[in-house]
C-alpha cells in the first residue's frame, strides 16, 4: 500500500473511533447526574428550558435563574414572554418547559380554588400537595409579588379608606385588572362574598394604573412589587380577611431535574428579598434596563455569578 493510502486508512479509522465515542456520549442519560464536564463545573450536558410570563418582573427572575444555571455549567434555553398561567401550564405539565418562576398563592388557587390556606407557610405546604404529578417546587423566596387592591390617595382620603372592607357601601365602583381577574376567586365574586363589596369589572390589562389615575376605574388590581404604587401615589388597601393568598416567588420545576438544579436555584431564592424585587422592577420600568443586564448585576452583587 502506498504511503498516501496508508495515511488515508489511518485517518478514516480515527474518524470512526471518534464517531463511536460521540455516539456513546449522546446515548447516555443527560439527567443521570454523571455529566461532569471535567472542568470543575457542576452542570451537565442536559438543556434546561426556562419560561416566563409576559410580565417584566417575572422575566427578570427567569433571566436570573438562567444566568445562575449557566454560571454553573448548565445549558439553558429561554422561552420567555409566553403569557399567563392558562397558556404555559400545559407546557410545564408535558415537560416542554423545565423551570418557571411562579407565585405560591396564585399557583395554589389555579389548582385548588377551594383552598383555605392564606399564610405564607400554609400556602407553600398546600401547594406541594396540589401540584400535578411530575411538577414540584423548590424553596420559596421571601420576596412577594402578589395581587393587591389599590386606590388613588385622593380617593382613599375622600372615602376614609384603609381596608378593602371600607369599600362596602360605596356605589358605582369599577374594578380594573387583567381580563382573567373577572373569573378569579379574589375578583368581583370574592369581593362580594368576603367583604360585601359590589363592583363592576373592566378589563384593563397593561393600562390598569393609568386607568386608575385617570379616574376611569376606582379600584385597581396591582401586583404588590409594582413601583407605580409608590411613584403614582397609590394606596394599597389592607386585606384583613385574607382574600388574597400569600404569594411568594417560588421556582416551579420538572420533578425529574429538581435535585440537579436545587442548589443553584435555592441560592437565588434565598437572596431575593421583597425590597430587592421592587428594586429590580424599578430598574426595568424606570431605568429601562434590559432583563439580561439587570440579572447579571444582581447575581454579581449577591455573589452568585
């Protein structure tokens, strides 16, 4: 055999060996925990698909999850800005999405509208029992971003309002919020049953605070970490009867990979505070920074990058 033919045969043999080696790697279980990259990273070759709601605050948290996992060697795919719970929950249940930042109270009511849990710890415990097979939650954060009812400071002063109960007897009240609020347990029906407050409903979506300030609605459903509560001089009405469940930020995760990512994501939850979440939201809505930059800075400030 000529020298050239010999070199070609050797090259082809080497290629075949490499191909077999790659095939062996591809056939291994990506979630088996044996995916040591050999360079000190704790991640493996599996791809973690992370989703987010069509809500800037939720997207920031999802981006924090993503960058924290990437820093530990995981491969991440982002599927952000999906929509509301009715849209993305089927994708979590069928395993299309692996990880999603959620809120304990609202998530619990999604699966159990008859729940009587209201406190943070009780809601978290009940949620773990209510989740469908294949889904679980990691550690909840102290940060909350829950539904709350708000009025303008002027309307509160005019009517002597400090609590939702104080709305009872005021005629012509219009409640504004996302379209799905009309059917939620804490919507118009809940207001009537729990507090004896009668309202009509107007779907306002992203313009809720604007409609409230303009006087087109009198009561607005605003998330408690929304910076506009402060910047637009709103008054959050107290909820002594627990119409709204405690709703802490919590990672909802595919049970098959929960243990694999728990250390990384639980560290994020431990560092995220109520005040810190509001600050993140200010950077988005007021400073108009990208979710990527906000997340990167937050992780660096908390030693998680």
